[in-house]
C-alpha cells in the first residue's frame, strides 16, 4: 500500500542532510558507552553534521518533508499553543514529540470536554488531561499533546487547531477568589450550649486550604426566622460567601432551607447525586453564594462540599445540571484510608 504521506525516505550523505528528519535512531559508541546520539525524528542541524561523522555515519536514512506536512515536534508545539487557554502554558520544547501543558497559576482546572473529544476524533492527534473541576497549583502538569506519527498532514493539524481556538482553548485555570466567609451554625442544642459545635473548625480548615478565610461563626436555634436574620446579619457585615450548617434534612426541626429562602436566596438547588452530601444546597443572594451544608461535612473527608466549593470560589453559578453531572463518580467508596483527591470520587 502506498504511503499516505508525500515525504520521501532516502539515504543522504551526512554533509547534505541539514533540515532532513532522521528515520532511525543514530547510535554512538564512545569510551565504553553505547547510546543514542540522535533519536528518530530529530531534525538535523548544521552543528549535528560533525557529530554524525565522528559516529561513523557518512550517510543517514532520512525523511524530506513535503510542504503539506509537519514534523511531530512542530505539530506538538502548534497544538500546545492552541490548546492552552488562560492560566495554562506549554512546558518546554517537545520531548519524543510530546508537549506537557502546565498551570501558570493556582486555581480551578477546567476542561472543554466536548472540544477535547472532537480534537481526538481527528486522525493522528493525541491529547489527554487530568480531570477537570479539580484544584491545581502553579506548575502542575495538566495535559499532554502530541501528533501520533512522525509526520502529520497540515490539513489535520489545522483542523485540530481550529477546533481548539473555537473553544477558546481546551484547558483553563480559573483563579479562586479569596472570599470572606461567614458560617451560620443552626441547631438548638449547639445554641444552648448542650453540645460543642464541630462545624466551624472543619469549615475553617476547608476554606483555608483554598485561600479563603472564615471571618466568624454565628450560632442560631432551629427557627427559620433566626436563620434568616443571621444570614441578613452576616451579609451586612460584608460576607462574600455564606455557609449554613445543619438543619438540611427532613426532620421537623430542620428549617435551614426555609430560613435561607426567607433571607432572599434565589436560584436555589437542593439535593445532589453525591454520597456523602445528598442534602447539599446551593443558592445566591444577590452576588453572594449561599451553601447549605449537611451533617456529613463534619465527619467525612470528601463530600459534595469538596466538589462544589472550589467552583463557587472560581465564580461559577451552580445549576441543577451542574449537580446532576456529579452523578457519575459521585459515590464515595469509603476507603479505609482516605486519599482524596487522588481517588475516583467526583471524577
């Protein structure tokens, strides 16, 4: 079967090989060491010719590219630039035809999933990434891209670049807001001092890990008017994020949802296909997000809060569809040793 490529493989004198692409590894034996001098796919440069001659390579087997084709390294660099959106940057020159994309800042990693699938449907293109909606730090590896063959059609390369550019890049890292958060702790037993509150220390730790701070915890009894009044109080105090803990179940005393509604919350979605965290609530009062936290937040290392809080801090407005999309992977396996986020939960 004739090659689909127009490039030609032929034997070329080393002195005439500048600009050609090696079709094989060139091995060098020197001082008891044997190893690759140049790898297959290397584009021969002027300074490489003396090295080839010293290695005893008077001739090389090389490819001469047609103008309608691109070498894998050139393709990988072009793809990497097109795939990188805000907060993402290519890392270094290609290695074995591959470029790693890394985060240029800490934040929430986002993947244009449909565009990524579309790109991978194009022949000879390979791009994979870590899961989206995960928190990353500066310099973290996010994705890898390469052309599959040594030589790729520029027409296919152009299709992949166009698909990525139409999506504004396949990958982004959104900065997380450093929000001033207030916690409204419901529960008459806590309010009356019968038991010690356990929500505030846990919530404070989770917020701090994402760069935000818990300004204050306000304690109220299980009364919807008290919940609404406390929310109004913390909003007046400058809250940029309101969390309401407890009272999210279906018992007669669980009135937190009603108090959140009375406080003027809009776009409220209650209930998530996530275990633990099925009774999670999201809403908004003006531009301030309001999150209702079920009791599992106290004792479970990974809940719906871990999946949603970073997205809220990244400025996303959480919808019913967003919560529904958590269903695949939304079941915690309750491993004896929790290793979240290095686990399937929320992925």
